C-alpha cells in the first residue's frame, strides 16, 4: 500500500512539472520575449533627418531630441552622418538612437591682418578657425620688418572654416645699391649726367691725347659698367683731348 501511494505521489509531481513546463514554454516565455524583444537597428545614415526619424519610430525605436552637428563638405546639410548605436546593432525595442546630422559649412569673417606682426596674425587666424596657406616676403619702405603688408582674401571677406589665407611679410627697407652705368664712348657731359643720376659721384678726371677721337669723349671708367655697388663710390674717368699738354 505504501509503495502504491509513493507511485501515485510521484506521478502527480510529474504531471505538475509537465504542466508547469508547458505553461512556461507556451505562455510565460513568449510573453517575456515579446516584452523585451530584440531587434536590429535599420541603417538611416545618408537619409535626411525627417526620413531617418520616421523610419526609426516606425521600427519601434526612439530618437534623441538633441542631435550632434557635423560641418562637412562631403554630404549635403540636414543629412544623417552617423548614428549610435551603429546600424544593424541588436537592441531592444524602444532603444533611443542618437543621430549626428550634417550642417552647411560655417562661413567665418577673415580678420584684418595688414600692419600686424606675423605672430599676431597667426594667433588671429587660428582663433577664426582659418589657416595661413602661404607666406611671401618682400622689401618695403612703408612697413617695418616682420609686419604684414598684404593679405588674400582681404580682411572682412567671408571664408569657409578651415580655409587658407596668403600673406606678404615685410623684410624692412631694401639695402641701398648703386648700379654703375656704362659711359665709355659718351661725351663727358652726357656721361657725367648718367653717373650723377645713378647716385654716384665723379672722381678724378684724366685726359689722354687721342687725335682720332672727338675731344671730351670718355675713353675709360674706373668701375666697369653694370657693376652693382653696396656703397656709394666715385668713378674716375679718362677723357680724350686734342691738346697733348692736358695729359
């Protein structure tokens, strides 16, 4: 009798376990899975913001109210550039998606740099979000060495952020130089004017008897024509004469 009761008790437990298993498998688990259903995020990169929001919400996902902004030349404005979580990620229904949306590149005003030092210009250009593209140098009588004499684009113009500016920087006044004219074969007065107009001086004048030349013709000069002098100097000349006593 005791054995029979034990068997009946075991059969009852087995029946209860079977019912619980069927209930868990057919009712509880499906309900649980539906409540926390895992889905794959659709790819909305490349779509306009309204299109992306509509697709995500239709799929049962949320979209963050605030969007990151990316300034780029690669995509038109108001287009989804990135999304987080990434496309095709396995997430639960209702997951909030963060979108990065493109905007048209911001135009910035080019700072006025002429007459400022190169260092000051570098700081202002960096603050404006621009770049110094090229730097040229030139001698200038109007600007001190190291200051900007010219810029392109000009100050006040608009340039895309990250754009480049070209600068011309003064090296100060050009060192003085004197170009020696060639006066051999010229008359003395004409040669004299050429020398004085070049900023040089007339030094010693030597006469040489030369009956085959017109008198007062310059035969020789102490510094060759075409020479560039860094310091002002006087030119000694040899001039023809018909009078042997002048030698």
